[in-house]
C-alpha cells in the first residue's frame, strides 16, 4: 500500500495546525466497564473518505484495517494468509473459478448480516469505472472487468477519455446462496486466496450503496472495531465491536488514532504520556539510537516488508529518457545517507523489492541502484534531461533531511540543481499525485498488502496498476505478472515475477532508495506489543492495557 490537484493547489494548500503536544490525549482512555481501557495510537489525516476500494495510502489504510475483515487475514508474525470471514475457498483444477463459502451468522456493525452478496456488490462497485475508485484495477482478474472498467486508450494522464462501461456488474461474480458465491477469472489466477485479504476486497453493508459519500465519513464495517467519531485533522475514534466473531478479538475497549501533522509532536506526546503508541520515531530520535534511551523498555526495531522509493512522472517530458532516470539513481549515495541521516536504521536498496518479501532472493540486483558517479555522469550526458531537478515530499513527517540529502548527492554528482520541495501534508501530496499534477519526481514507498512479490510488481509497475501513478507501462512486465499469477507452484510464480522486476530495473520507472524498518515506542500503559512484520503496524488484536495502568 502506498505510503502514499493542481500545482497551484499544492502551493496554496491549506496548512493544517499542528496537534499541540499535550493535546493528544488517550482517546477517552479512562476506566471502562470491567476495568478495560481504550488506547491511542499515532495516525495522520486520510487522503480520502474511509471506503475500502478508494483507499490506497497508509493513513486511511490502518483505520480500515481495524474496521473491516476480509475473506482472509495475514498472520502478524509471518504474513501468511489465513481464513477469516471465509469458511472455505475452493479453486477448480486450473484456478479459473473459485467457490467461496463464508461463515454463517456474521454481522456488520449496524446489525445487518454479512452475506455472499455483501462481497459481490462491494467488488462490483469497486471495479466499476463510474465510481472512480483508486483500487479498481485490483479486480481486473475477474471475468467481465473490461466491461465495467473499459481501458483508457491513452492512459490516465492522456487527453482521451475512457469509454463508458457497457455493464454494471462483472459476469464472473455469482451469488449461489446467502453464504456462497463463485468467482470466475479471465485468466488462471492461483494467487486468489492470498490477494483477497487486502482491504479493497472487504464486504460492504446495504447502507453503503444508498449513500457512499456519507458512508465514507461514518463507515460501517464488519471488523473488530466499529466507528465512533472523526474529527478531521484531529482524531478518529473507534470502539471495540463486542459482537465480532472473528479470531482477532481485541481486549482493549477501543482505539483512537490521533492525527498528527508532525512526528516530533507525536514523539513528545508519548514521552508525556498523552499518546500510547508511535509507529515510527522521528529522524531526530534515531541519532545515536536516542529512542532506545528515551524508552529503554518500550521500544522495538522491526524489519518490515516495506521500502522507500522515488517515482518519476512519465507525463513530464523531462523524465521520459531512461538515461536521465538511470543517471539520477546512480547519482544517489544511498549508503552515506543511510549512515548519516538514519544512523544505520535503514538498509540501502539493491533492488525494487525488500529482502523480507518471500521470493526476493530470485530478483537480480539492480545495476542502476548503486552509487556510481562516473557512470551517472555518462548517462546524464546521453539523456534528454531537465534544467533542474525537483523532489517533492510531504513535510508532515520526517522526510526533509533525507530528501535534501538525496538532492545534495544528485547535485554534487551531476552538477544539476536539485531541490527538495515540501508539500504541507501527505494528503495534499497524494491528491496532486493522483491528479497527475506533479511537476517533478516525488517520494513514494510501499508497505506489503500481502507477502508476495506480485504485490510490489502489480500495483506499482503493471500498466494499469492501482498505484502506478507515474504512468509507466511495459507489456513485457504485464506478461510476467500474468505468468506468475497463473502458476500454482509458489517457486515458479516467484521466478516469473522476479523476471518482471528485472525488466523494471532496466527501465527505472522509479528509484529504490532503502528498505525500511520501524522504530516504534510506547508508554508503560500498554503491553503485549506485537508489531506486524508485513506492515510494521501495531497488532490491535493482541495489545493489552498494562494491569497497573
């Protein structure tokens, strides 16, 4: 998931007041019934309303994770898919049809039943081009997708409009009875069981279809927590759903996501006891591992399935030349930046996928992902290049130091002016990216939605990938993605996807910078901390309030 509309909008975007230190609170964490309490965790203002198929960034994603349950869930320690809402998922012999049976008696937070139709209607809505959901392409393996989401003839950044849908529902989805539906695919798709744990595939209650816009502000899910309140740019409050029947039953009474615009303020709030858990400490706390002395018994360093990248907008002529893209990548001294800015808390990237992701060992190292000043200068001289280089970043998190360091390395190596350009908030940066309105390259990154190479390849680098906002397209990459998805043997699938990445590494549609780890801190109020190896987020089903709190 992206750790994600005009230039004027960026420049004139409303600056949001900082959440003052000491004002975070613990989300109403006073004594509750039975001595249980709620906790507060770090968050940021979501880019969009809280609709699963229209959320592809981390701020909204972690809230939706708590509100909704899918057919499968991913193990906190291994990332492996495990049945959740689904009682069974049965493929046919060639993985072109799946029979899904869901557990009986499950309900949404409004008391309405979770049925097979809840999934089928939600998926049809998400796929339909008329609804312009950001994650529509996740449904492209289902028979009939092309009829509900016709291909844009010149891509999302071109002037031509995509044809109107010729159908409102996908022919491959069929409800058999209240607890069973079938999914026919337009190609062999052995990854079905792994993929459908992503939040885009969540079911939706009937109330959603009556008014999606209103639903996005007050969502009704089927997960372990139910929605209580959203004070924009301040907090999102969830309460435990006591009728939840899934395996991930929380013991905490609720959780409040405190929406910060600056990580330093959040860090100070944890120190003051006004915020219970912070997923990632600010850059200043990495100096000499300061966070470990500030929180000697309440810190964790977790290597995750995530990376930090830079993306090139292919709709700008300045970045269409592959030599230019290669040159900028080879001009970045990743090892020095990791050492001087992150104090070793990151790992320089040598390929487009983090080493923690299963199958990454099959991906060849990227020859243009290594600091090579002379080769960078040669490539720069060959390319059709910009007069100046801009690197956009959101200034509501700790990105200023490393983006400036990246630009400094580019300038020192290539002799071109490179400027790190701040955008006030992550939401504003994402809005400009999704509108194809960036005026230079921009920071990006990816947290694994599920533990597989294709989760990094498909959304980011396939021609119609949901998070391929730069507009990169290579039919050979698309073919390798489809080849891997059809394989029932995991090793064979990984090999095909690895070959796709090797093509990407020649084209350099972006720049892998470093693989990320999470340096989390928390107060003595919370215990039994489990950080998800896939995303680096707190497992809300396992965290507890300490007995003495």
